[in-house]
C-alpha cells in the first residue's frame, strides 16, 4: 500500500514537472510575424524584409527569450493581408507583427488591437499607430512633405501638376503637401487621381502636357507608376517629375526615373548596407533597414521586460536616441518612430542622396 502511495506521489510530481516545463517553455518563446509582399511586383520589398529578419536572427546571442519568426505573403493585397494576419494571430499565436505599407498596416493594426498583439508598421500613415500596441516606423509624413515643398521652392517650381494614387498613404502625403504649399507662391495647376490597376493615362498626361505646370508630381505606387512614366515618355513629355515617400525606390524599373528627385525616409548607414550586401549579394532594398530596426526594437523591448506585450510596448515608447541602421531614432508617445527626411535623386540607375 505504502509502495503504491509512493509511486502515485512520484507520478504526480513528474506530471507537475512536465506541465511546469511546458509552461516555462511557452513563456520563454516569443513569436514574431512578418506580413508583406513575398510574391508579385513588390516581392523584392518583402524579400528585403525577410532578409532583415535573417540578419537580426544571426546576431542574436545570450537572449532571455527564444525568438521564432513566421513569414506570411500578403501578395500586396488587402484581403490577403487580413487572412494571413488572422492566421498569424489565431493559429501561429504570434506575440508581435511587423507589416509593410500603409494599406496592410491599417488592416493589421485593427486585428492586432483586438487581439492584444504588438505591431510595428513600416508605413507612412500615422493613423496606424493608434492604440497602445500599434507603432509606425517611417519618417513622419508631415516632415517628408515639408522637405518636399522646400525642394520645390529651392528649384523655383512655381506651377506643378499632381498625379496621385487613390490609396490612403499617397493621398495622405498629398494632403500634407497641399497644406505646406498654401503658405508659398506655388500653384497647383491640375490634380489627377489614379485608381489601382488603371493602365491608360494618356488623356490625363496630355492635359498635363498642355497646362502651364513646370513639373509633374507622381505620388503613384507600382505598378501604375511604371505605366504612367512609360506613357509620359511615349508622348514626348519632357517636364521633370518628382515624388515622395521613396516611391521611385519601390519600382523594379528605377531607370525610368533617371535624373529625377524625390523625398525619402532616412538613409541606412554604411555598416548596414555593407552587412546586407555581404550576406545576400545584392543592395538592400527600401524598407529593409526599417524592418531591421523594428525587429531589433521589439526584441530589445521584450528582453528588458517580461513576456507581456503591454509591458514591451511601454518600454518601446520610452526609447530615445536609439542608434539603429537608420541613424538616431526616437519613439514618440504617439507610437511613431521618428527619423529624418532626405532628398534623393536617381543617377546611373542608382538612388543617391542629393547634395
């Protein structure tokens, strides 16, 4: 009888230890998901983001937690973004998500808010950062827009025509640019709004050709911007074009914009660029350094708190003067991770900072 009781006690202790081990293992693992375009026209952006995850993973050592990464392809489509985000949250049980582009960021922010998941969007729309667990990592739209208008003034562009995608991110840029223009001598001659998947822009380009604007502003996303620019050249239009938000760098046909300037977020430092080139044999695409910094910030926040998304968020909002791949970063109380805006130009098919 006593022997049976001893065996029962041993079994209970073993089961308890196994359960405790399972709980501890679960508590020591933090899962971070990536939602971005891993196929289609924008796949190189998503691949750059995934490569940034790989770089961070290679640099991890002696961490308090074990980090697991899950990658989902949103195909640059909002419905797909919603589906894969639900999968990350409800099946993969991720603790945090990094998303790419404003449209996807809006989708993910709502889902993450409902499910208490930490989220950083590599996007320009500040609305995404609403909620305690949502953040945006991009130069603030207002800052980029002011630099854009300052460059127009420096180039003495007094008359300009805008071509703007009907999307949240590009329209937000345009709203801020118009606001800054109001206090200047610049006149907006025409504004044309472009819907996704449109393919014939000749009519509006002809109108722009015949107006008295001195420059075209292409606030248009890929693949429409490539079609728009090719048709501009076919029509013999020689007016210079400009853009904002690093849009030229989201194109795989960057040669179309040779000699044209645009506004971009902060430039990755040379250490990051060299590290990326050495590891993957190609130049780091736009956004990859943002993902690298976002992931590094998330991990630092968990490492300095408990495995709790709200505690990690609170720590993240207290970070200032963080030295990342994009230089010195400040995490604002609004959830926006602040960085500088710069003017770049395409020269010999390469994006370089305009001196």
